[in-house]
C-alpha cells in the first residue's frame, strides 16, 4: 500500500513549498544575504566571461592536444592565439572603428539639421495639424540631437565598456586557465559524493547541461561572426557610410535571438537615410539576405536542434528578460532558460523511468 508521502507528486509538492519558503526566508533576511549577493555579483562577471571563453577555446585546446601537446602547453597555445587575435584587432580594426565612430558623431548635427528642415517644410505645408501636435513636434525637434547623442553614447558606450572590461579584468585569464586545465574534473568531483545510481543520473544531467551550453555559446559565436561578415560585405557593396562600425554593431547585437537583427539594422537604416533616400531599402535587402543565409545554411548546421526551443518561446523570454534586466537580461535569458529546460526535462525523464520500473515490478 503506497502512502501519501510515498507518492512522487506529493513529494514534488513538498519540495516546491520548501523552495518557496526558502525564497521567502531569504527575502526577509536580506540584511544577512545582501553582502553575499554583492560579493557574488562582483565575482560573477569574470566567472561568466571565463566560462564563455572556456566553451569557445576548449575545442582549440583539444585540437592542440591531438597534436601531441601536453595540456599545459596546449593552454599556453590557446592564450597565445587569443593574444595574437587581440593584437590584430587593436592594430587593424580598432583604429578604423574609432575613425568611423568619430566621423559619425561629428555628422550628427548635420543629420539633426536635415530632420529639422524636413519637419519645418512639412509643417509649412500642413494647415490641418492641431497646435498641440505642432508644439510636441517642435519640442521633439529641438531635443532631437540630444536624444540621438544619448542613444549613440549608450549603444556604443555599452559595447566599448563591455569589450574593454571583458579583456581588462585580470581575473578572467586565471579563471580561464583553471577551467581549461581542470574543467574535466568537475563532474567526477561532484558525483563522488553519491551512490552509483544517483551518481550516474547526476553525471548524465551535467553532461546534458554542458552539451546545451556548448551548442549555444559556440553556435552563437559562429552565427554572429557570419552575420557581421555578411553585413560588412553587403554594406561595402552598397557603399554605406561607416560600414565596418555598423557591421560590427550588427554582429554584436545579433547575439540576441530573433530581436537582435531588428535592433542591429536600425542604426544602418538611419545612417543610410541621410546618405541617400533609397539607401534604407538596400540596407534592408542586405540584412534580409544575410538573415536568409544565416537562417538556412549556418544555424541549422551549427546549432541544429540542440536547444529544442520554439521561436515564440524565445521571443517571449527575450522580451520579458529585456523588460526586467535590460540588455544583459536579453543576452543571458536564452542560455539560462535552455539550462533550466534541460534540467526539468532530465528529471521528468528520470521520473518516467522510475514510474515504468515500478509498473514493471508490480507486473
């Protein structure tokens, strides 16, 4: 006779209640946990940065190991390649970006003046517009340059700060070194505290999480590089001003699933409009072609169906995360959701297997 406490749904309910009680306790005792959260927040960025680099450079380390290099020498080779890549970027790409960005900022007053002239001409030929709307338009026009400069400063300032911080924090190389050196020891270290059956279950879960993160991080990097390369070629062909700056901006923003391309193309359309009234059409065509190539050739072969995420689910999660945590929330929402989904799916499969074993035992 199976009692109520032995039923899995009741045990799950008890666990959920305890989790909610724990959350309530933490929120009520925030004066105790606040210093801990601040410490975790201070360490989180280098840990996350090193984790991303770990998944990006691990295949390279394994490749060097296949060439009969010792693990330490392979890691040194990875760091050397990263330093060379950083040097080449700072030597050949950063100066071009600085020059294009400076020209773009210096050209903002001319763009604002052109918009003001268009609005003034439109107002002078429209007699049916209420005075309230005219006042609103005039107010927006007078502050248009401030809005544009603020938006540009936020967008490129965030990107510049993110990239500089990513490579400047001293802790990231140390975390990356030990992740590459001892990352494979993590699963055995965790599973050694459990009996064989539970250890096998946890090992399977950890490997699934590792596969999910590998598919997402490596896939998103390849997709972003592909998008940036295609946008740069397309912008160069149509002779769009600031082609490299806008292409790299598009490459970075396209890391955000589904919404990223629409955000990425907006500055290019604005710049193209002031360059030539027909240029936004060509910009849109370039983005559509790049998206079609990426969506039909790159993503299916790189990421495949590893994440098993429906597009509507992705859009909902990205929008919700963006409203809660801004751009960082949009960047990290999908991998976090994919990991949580992997964990839930694993335990659900474990539960189904246990139910099947109980049914077989009763038979």
